[in-house]
């Protein structure tokens, strides 16, 4: 059941913001929560493309997020999933037709084409497409214009954009399905650690995230903040006896604080709960996900009109979470989040 907007705003006003945060956590030069461009600026450009990252940075994103998966030759590339039929034009390449297959990833059968079956050179022949064409038809005009990027290319791009805009734009990589990739001999963490060291990425330039605590624990000692992502149901694949609900209790948060600096819960886990206050009490910063402008992704109070893909009152939603005292927002529309932050 959704609370009324007045009730939500009253709850926001009554919830204290964090007074102290870890000294080594990445900071921004402005006041207010960090704005994290989810897959760049996925609301305006096909996700994980140079265009999406550039648009996000140009419109004010503090961090840009690349999801990491490996190639057959163990290069980290940025795709939302290792199955790439929804985010590239691979299905239109007859030379790769025979590589369509079904695999079990994190216990679930998945059919399609997988990055781990392609070399980087082969992936570079593909082009990105909009993942949600029925929702974001406007983005399909960019289909076919951008290649699959490596994580190194995203780091290089972030540094160029930082120089262009005169502020540090951090990269926010997520290790995707790390247990699965470890099982097939394509570990994510050693290669990610190597790239962090090679590029001398410090705490203002890089924050590593994962839904799997084991993956994050393997990344300690690198001198960059770690971010524990949290789902709404079930639990992390690497800890089958642990639920996300367990992890969001005070005891669970205290355990997360032993290895991480942030939690990233679904935004629905914040309103009407003590999670934000409990996390701050444990010394953790909080960055809920994923903020989107379309009605179907908004609570009923913020929807406008009747179309599920029409834009609702995204500014009111941001205002609510900013009042609650979150430390960051993960958003497909970083430009809107930045405008809302400025009041």
C-alpha cells in the first residue's frame, strides 16, 4: 500500500539525515546527495554507451555506472548482462547465429548470446541498441551507432570528461554474476583490481559495487570504497542462507560495515522504514536505486496522465528522497536529479 504524498513528506521531514560518514568514502564538491548516472544516462541514450556516459556527465552526474562482464579472452566489457541479445544487434549477425545457446546463470536458465563466448575483437563488430524500445522509443534513433566499450575505455572516457567539465567524474563498476564467472574460470575481481591499480584509481575516482558480498570482500585493500547492493526479495547468490531482509537489519548492516562503505537498496526499501537511519547509525552511506521518470516506475502519488510510459512527477519523487536524507540517488535521468537537487 502506498502512503499518501502528504504522509510521505511528513515522514521525510521527521527522518534525521546522517551526521557522520566514512572519511574515505567518495565525496562531491557540491552540497546535497550524489547523482549517479545509472548505466550512464539510460533514460536518454542506449545504456552503457559512450553517448550515455557523456550525456550523464554533461548534465551533472557525479558518477557513471558500468556493469562489468568478461569476454572469452578475459577482457572486462560493460553490458547490463552477459546475455546481449537485448542490448546489441548480435541477432542480426549471421556469422554468430550458431552461438545462440542456453546457459544456467545464478540458477536460472537464460537463452541468447553471451559475452564469454566472444573475443573482444568479435564483440567490437556489434553495435548497441536500446534495451527497452517499447518504453523508450526515443532512444532507438541511436541504435547501431555505438560499439561495446571495455571498462578501460570507460575509465579513459571518465577522465576526459572530468577534464572537460572541470570536476571529478567517478566510475562506479558493478561485478555482475561473479560466482558464475568464477565457476567458468573468468574471475572478475582480479582483473578489476589490476585495472584499478594500473589506472591508479583512488577513492574519488572509483567505487566498486556488487550484490554478492564475497565479490566485495575480494576487493578490499584497494583503497577504493565498496558498495553493497541489496535486492527486495531473496538474497545474494553467493550466500544462499542469507536474505536481503537479513542484511537490512541492524545486525546485518553492522556486518556490511565491516567490509563496505555504502549500501544500495531498492528505493522502495527506504520510505516508511528505519533502514536509512539504521544504516547511518552503522556508519554506512545510502544510495537507493533506480530512479526513473516514467509512470510505470513511479509510486502512484507521482504518476501523471494515463500512459505507463508518460513522464510523471519525477521532481517530487527526488524531493522526497532528498528530504529523507539519502546520500546518493542512482538514476536513469541524472539531469532531472541534478535539477531537483538544486531546488
